[in-house]
C-alpha cells in the first residue's frame, strides 16, 4: 500500500444518551434524509431521468426476507439489517436491528437486536421459519431504550462452535460505547464479553465488521457510526481465540514510510461518509461491501489479502437508489445494508439489503449480484 491521504480525524463521539442533541431525530428521518440527498446526487428524484451506468455487474431481487406476511407470526413484521450468519448447527440466523410489532415501524414492542432463523441455509432457499424466542422474537441482549437508546448490530460471525456479535450502543449516531457478545448455542442465548468507548480512535472504531481468515486471525475493519461524518476505514487483526480481549487487537498503519502491524491505525482507503459495512473472507480472497453515502449506492471491493491496497482497488456498484414505484433490477427505493450472505461467492453474490421509506415499507430483502470482478493478484 502507498502513503495514505492525510485527513482530519472525525470528532470523538462518546456522549451519553440525552447529553448530546435534545430530541434526536429518528433513525428513519436520518435515513430518509440521506436517501433523498443520494437520489438528488444521482439525478433520479421524481421527475428526473435515471442515471446511466456502465458496468458488467447485474443484480436482481430474489425475495423479501421480512414483512408482515413473512415474519409477523414472530411479532417482528417490521425490522431491518438482517445480518446473516451461518450457525454451528447449519441454520442461518438473521440478526436484525430495531424491530416492532403493530401496524408499522415505530409501533409497540420495540426490541433490538432480534434473531430470525432460516432452517435452510442455502442462499437459494432462505425462508424465515423460526425466531430466537419462539413465537415472539425476543431481544437478544438487555436494552431498555431509555431516552431513545438502542443496540444496533454491526456484525455477527461464527468461529468453530462459537458465534460472536458486535453492537453499537446509544442514541442513533451518538454512540456512547460498543460491546461484544458470544453464543455457544446457535444464537439462542448471549454472554457479554467486553466493550470499547465510543470515542476510541477518533470515533472510527464504532462500527466493526470481521473477516474470519484461515490463518488463525480475524481481520477487523471499522468506521465511525454516523452517516453525516467523514470517517476513515481502519484495519485491525486479532487472534481467533481472543476477540473478546480489547488489548489483543493489533492495528495496521502507515508510519516511518511503511505500512506495518503495530503502527498507529491509519485509514486504509479514502475517507468518506459510510453507512453499513460488511467484510468477509471469500473464495481465497476478501470482499468488502458497504453503503456509500455520497453518491448513495451499495458497493463492493474484491481483493486478495486483508492488507491489499484499497485506495486503488476497483469500487463496483451493486445497488443504486430510486423512488418508490420505479424499482427494477438493482434500483431500490431507500436502500441500506448490503450484508454478504454466507454460502455465496464472488461469481454469485447474495446480499441482504434493507429498505425504509414509510411506516409500511421497512424490511429486509435478498438480492443476487453477478459479474463482480475478482481480486487482482
């Protein structure tokens, strides 16, 4: 990797709930505002012509994964994110964010996170047929939502017989701290491991995603969790037997004219406004998918090693925004998420995409992506 761009670090964001902005905006209002800005930048607000794209990548919707007819029987008709993880027993667990019952998002029985399960883990046969908690999807960890706080999952992954989950805590986009949990019973119960302050590394260690490598390490990419803030993308590694030990995380950074493990962490790609991120080992290489905020779209990078040069790796667009009623192919109204579904590959990638533009359009969907270019070796 070459010398990184220099930029001003984001502000630390360690405020306790209620000590920052009074009456913080809802997550939906923040998402809708960001989506409108992205649509304007792309030239596809209502009445504007669709933006042209030149790419060999093609996408299509496979199915809805949540919604009243699909997950209402688990008291989870309204939910999002749906981070997919293959459990040790072979099922697929979708770990969702803010979840509600009733007539629409923001309804009663607010829980976050929750776990919805597909007993068939094949990407071609995913159907939610169970939930952690049975007929009512329960909150996986304690969260009282006092003062508008919540627990937003940023990643869930499996190492051998153990599952791990990383959560971001506080009022939305005011991350007070993040915490880390483990499960040894396929996600049915979770045990607390550790936490990190929200202001660590200038706030750029809030949203974390983990790639499980075959060299005994977990490689961790992280950003700030605030779509209005420009953040770098930091890289750490930790032994697979020590992810619950904050002192075991080793940063990758540029210092003294060279990149090396143990240097202070340095952004590994161009700073930007990030939405959700997902980092996975795949097909002998690695894949990073993310919600890009400006312009608004969901992108992927495919590369050979965790320390590949992401400044020069191609950014491949998978999902673009549109307005309700004009959705087709890879055009989605108010998209976010984009988490890689286990069992898919670079040549046939399946991702979980969320959508939220009104009270009855708040769901998790499955999209299939073909034509991504593989890593350059």
